[in-house]
C-alpha cells in the first residue's frame, strides 16, 4: 500500500451532511495527522451537482501544506474547454506547491443518472458519443500545453501555437483515469477499449463501486495491457474510492451508510450496491474488507465516511481503523 486518501463530501454541503467549515476542518485534520497522504473531492455539474471541484481544492490548498489534492474523479473533464482547464489545474499545482493529483473520467451515465445527464450534456453542448474522444483528446492536449509551446489540430480543438503559463510545478503533472468497465453490461470491444485507455494514456487508475475480486482482475488486465504497449506497469498506481461507516454493529453501520448514499446519490441502494461500494461494520469488519482490496494490488484506498456525522467517523477511524491501515503502508513514490 502506497498511502491512504480521504474523500471529502463536497456534494454533502448541498443537503446538510457537512458544512463548508467542517469540510475544511477535516482537510486540515488529515494534513496535520500522520495517516492521510491525500484528500479528494468529487466533481459534477447538473447530473450530480456539488460545490465545484477545482474551486474546492483551491480553498483546501490554502488550509493545508502536505497532503496531495485530488479529484475523485473529474467527471466534467469531457465537458470542459481544455486550454482553460489546463491553466486552472496548473495554477492549482503552483498555489499548492506541487500537490495536485488529477483523475479524469467520462462522467455519469444515463443508465444511472437518467435525465440529469441528458440535461447536462445538452446544456454544455456535448453529445454522449463525444465523451470518449473528447476525454482522450483532452488528456493529450492538456499534457501538451503543460509541456511547452503547442499548436493543435484535433477533432474537437484546433489553434496555432500558444504557450500556456504558469506550468505545473510537477513535471510531469500526473493524470489518472477513473473508470469501472463492466464486461457483463457492455460489449467486449467497449470493455477492452476502456482497459486499453487506462493502460496507454494514464499515469494511474482509479475506480469505485467494485468488489475486491473485480478490482484485482481489472487491475491485472490494465497492467498487462500497459506492458504490451511498451509502458512500465510498475510506474502506474491504483486507487479505489471506498465508502465506509464504522459502527457498533454491521447492521447499524450498514443502515446509516445506506441512508447517506441514498441521499448523496439520489438513489435506493440495494444490498449488492452497498457490498460493491465499500465496507460498513465494526472497525475489524471494515479493515478485513479493505484488506481484500489490498491483497489484490490496491495501492491507495480513498476513504469516504458514509455518515451524516463526519467528525465522529473521523474520530472513530483515528482510534481504531487508521492505525491498523498505517501498518500496511509503504513509502509513497513521488508523483
């Protein structure tokens, strides 16, 4: 294990699960403590609205000094103008002293978020079919802008040579891809394309809503594909966004976790979804579940407290779970 991440519920501000002050205090706590190496916020526009991700990280940057600052994940990346975004993210890296960690993804699907996704795409002038090629071209374009003077002639963006300043402090500034392709719910060619996309374009892989067994299989496939593409799989990192709730019993923790998830994502979580999201139970039960991911190669568990009392969950985690996870870690390589 390379490190431990803390996911801050910036969507929860909208429905009272956490205040802005509490969210910033949790970030400070993570930064000043010995357990967390990174803090993360979510991203969404209309499909899953929340306090905007890059703005949130800028505020967190001003309150922290050590932890990496990540987006888990930047679902609006295919909707954003990449030149403007490259400048924003480079500025965040400069303001934070080289701590920005970007994970991009395709965004919510119509199957899971319905009409809100259609409204989001319509409002931003992007079609569903464009999301994959916009993400792929956007990654290449942002990297080029961070590397030096760039002229571009692509499918979606074209312009004569420009030089973007400031450049990120990190060189290269990491870009991960977040995805969770499901071979049971998509054609084989789309599944293979999703695996290849991470293997060839990304510095790391981030995922969520997946069992330990599924995680291990996909991570093995990504590393195999990276090796076949001439890349060094050992240079890539993996992370998983895990919802956790620590309680006196599994039933108690699971019940509160379900209430939180149902409110946070506007859905009715089934038992299967809860099992795929993470771990709910006593500290020992939660640790056992996280260990199942670590045994299959997970480098960075990103923990979000599925609770309406975030400070209390942090207190419980510090007393029970985090010291045990700390024993499982190794030095985090520089990004």
